[in-house]
């Protein structure tokens, strides 16, 4: 038991040497979680009948549906912390073509909202999520407050990664 606690579980040993090696273990956890979350979103959406959606398209659809408010491309990118607006714009075009998102141009701005079909799809996704994911989470030794705290830590850490990316861009 003592040896397993000291074992470093990392994806890149060269990044896990010396001071701060724990960040590499955290990053490996992020990699695993990101890929599992992406796979989950695609499988959940497939369970409700949409097998051709990418993780980004699913995130964009849920964000557009959020609070039943219209959103601009820049709002969506900001809220999802996505720098490449072109990928989000492409996702919006695909969602529009599928009839899940509607858009309205006002002056120079385009506002997006979920169509009734898109809102229904988000609700169906929510129901599958409840049965397949949330019931399993309830059996873990994590309270809702624990999950909120983890989320807060992840958001704070994202700020550190954003700051580091700005610093790396200036090198």
C-alpha cells in the first residue's frame, strides 16, 4: 500500500521529474477526464438518436440552450473558454443545418437560440444523463458540495493555464 501511494501516475515521465511533478499527475487526470467526458457526451447524444454530433457541437448546443437566452458567437466562445471562434462557428452552422439551432441577424451581430427540436434534444439528453450518470455519481462518496468544490478548483486552475499560455506566447 505504501508503494502505491508514492507511485507517480503520469502520461509523460519527462514532465514529472523534479519540483512540481504533481502538476503532471494532475494533467494526466485532466487528459483522462477530458477524453472520458467527450466520449460520454457523444454516447449520451447517440442514446437519444443523434449519432453524428461531435463533443464540441454538443457543448455548443447545451450552451445555446442554457437559460433559454439568445447568445452571440462571442458569448458562446467566452463561456466555454474557446479561443478558436471558427470551430464554434462551424459547430453552429452544423447545428443550424440539423434544425437544432436557429439564428437571427441584428445589425452586424448574429444571435443564436435553440429551436424547439434542439430544446427537446437537450431535455432528452438530460433524462439519459440522470439515469446513466447522476445515479452512478450518487453511489460514490462525493457529495454535491464536493463536486461544486472540485468544479471551483478546476475553474481556478484553468486561469493558471490561461496565464501560462499567455506567458508562453510572449517567449
